[in-house]
């Protein structure tokens, strides 16, 4: 039986208010005038869901919001991209997870974040079949989903996905060494682990990309893809396939959500039957396009437009041995 959805994006959804450029927070009660201001659905699950939907995948969002204006807006915005929101649950007594993002002139994005309904979000026994009615299960935001992670439910769902032949992809939120036990419980059920280089370093205490990948592969992941910011992405899987995909040259406006957009683009490549190299390239292009706009996914428009971008855009040169 074929799956209803191509992509179930489970986890961290946030309401973002973003402005740029912000070189400093004004002192006292003073006002700083900015050039751009926008709203966006973001988060490790939210941005990936929207990119996949823009690329033509059938997507369902699985997460939690509050009974508030931000939650209403998140529902509306996801639906505007064709994302199914029936599994976006409301939680009494919790605000929608929300951020104020103050984007620097260089594209960096210090943020002020309100933890909210992502902490309360939980997939019940009766909802597991719906969540896993998909080709790819993406879990984004381990470290913020307190109820899911602490109860072991995230691992249970990923284990069931493995039994059902559903491809699993996994991302984390700002890892620390204390998060390693949570991640280790999930890696045996993870087909593609997608941390940033910094997150993998924090989890492992190691430095070089091959060592990072070997550390994570040894704990059960079938493939590790490290996002490297301006250096691109590094791929290493259990078969021994290993390569680096250099970053595209773009004028960076805001880096908010770049890694999450990579995840949505990479998963879209898998669904479309692309090779690992081409799927990673699609993820890299999605990340690069995201950086050209303000607000997660703002620079991503369609699959055809991203393919044209890949053909037309030069790559950056490496500044160090990426696989050392």
C-alpha cells in the first residue's frame, strides 16, 4: 500500500518575527530603524516541511502550538503552502514556541526564544499510524521536545518507522554533551542524521569531520550528513561512500533556518529518486537560497527554480581539508 504523504515533519515549529540589519540592541528606550521586517514559520520541523511542500511533496506537519494568535498564524501559513495541519495539536496552558530574530549585517541571527508548546507536544498511540503514513519521517528538534524525548516516545516512533520501511531523517537543536544519551537512543533507527558540524562536535567532543561521522555511525546511524555553513556539506554513510558538497556563492541576507531548509531539500531529493550526491546538492541549494531572503524558506520558491539555481551558480572554494 502506498503512503498518503511523502514527508511527515515531526517536532519543533516556531513563530518567528525577524528584522535586519541589527548591529546592536538600542540602549534604554531608544529605537533602531531597520530595513526589513517579516514573519515566518520556522524551526527544525517547520522550515523543512515548507521547503518540501514548495518542491511538490505531499507534506504533513506534526507538532504543537498554543491557543494564541501565533498558533493561528502558524496553522494558516502552513496551510498556505499546502501542508496538511491535522496533526498540529493545540495545548492548553502553553504559548506557541516563538522567536524574535535580530539578523546581523553579516547574516548571523541572534535570537530571543520563548519555549512553548513544543515542550508539551506528544504523539499518542492512536496517532502513530497517521504519523507514519509517509515515505519519509523527519524528526527535527530533539532537545526541545521534552515530553516526547523524556518519555522515549520519539525512539518508539522511529523504531516503528524502521519496522514499516519508512525512511527516517533526524536533526537536533543546539546540542550539548548532555544531549548525547537522547541522540544515542535514536541513532539505531536513523537512516540519515543531519546535524551541523558544531552540533556533532558538541555531542562527540571530536573535531574532524570523518571522526565525527565515524563516531555517529558507530552508534547506529546509517548515514551522517554534516552541514558546514559556508563550507557546504559532508556526507558519509555505512557503505563507505564519502564526499563533500561545496557551498554555493550567494549574497547572504539571513542564515536563519539554513540547516532546516537543507533537510527539506535533501528529503525532497530522496523522494524524487536523486542520487546521494544530487540529493545533498539539492539540500545545499535550498540552504543557499534560504540565506538570500529574510525569514526561513523566503528565498526558496520551487523545485524548478532551485534546479535552475544549481546549474547557474558557482561554488565556493574550500578553505581547509574538509574530510580530515
